[in-house]
C-alpha cells in the first residue's frame, strides 16, 4: 500500500513525462550501491516499486535486509526496459534510503549498548509508535533489521499508562 501511494504521488496526474522521451526499446542494467556505511533495509519496498511499474523489470538482491553494507557496496542489480526503470528508481531508492537509515541508526544504538557491556543484564533497543504516518510497519521492520525490538504495534496492543492517562484518577484506580 505504501508503494502504491508513493507511486501515485510521483505519477499523478500525467505519468512520467521525462521517461516518455526515452526510446521504447532501450534497455537498462544498473547497480544499486550504498552511498554510506550502514545496514540495509527496505528491499521488499524497492522490489515492489519496480514491479508495480513494470513486470519486465528484474531486481536481483546481492544483500538482504539486516546485512551491514559499506559505502560503494553493490546491494542489487536492476534490469529491464529503461523508461520504467527510470520511473520506479526514485521511489525504490527513497524507500531504501529511509528504511536503511532507520536500520542503521538502530544498529548503532544496539552496538553502543553491546560496547558498554551489561553483564548479566538483557538490554534491548525498543521502538515506539512515533513513526511516519502510513509507514509504521515498514519502519518497525527496519528497526528489527537493525537489531532492535518492536514495542506496541498500535493503541490496541498492550496497555500503557502515562501521566496524561491518570488525569482525574490515580494509578491504583486506573489499574483496577
């Protein structure tokens, strides 16, 4: 659904006018490479962006979500008709960049905890529901790719009382 909305933003109302200038028989083969050290996430969204634009685009992943990558590492190869590849590439890269950024930041926090050492204690990095609207499931998957854990999925998953829930009552009454 997120890919559908992203492509709708890019292609409404008149489609990809620039790609219409590309010769219809032109083919492309390109590499998706990391621009920085980090952790890969978002490959399913990138694949889906290409697939929704054309069934004739092939994406071959050389790395999987959760894999560490170094700047310059090729993570995927994309092949297919040039015009649809160009139409889908920015949407695919936007998902990869955003979700890999979440995974990379999570992995850094996980590593900081590991380096600090917590003998005899299980310490985990957990996410929150403070996600980009419409991208919660994707960003939470990116947290897992970075080695983090997911907290509540939504307001109907677990009970969590904060001070603003206790307005006009006390904790014992709220729990009761």
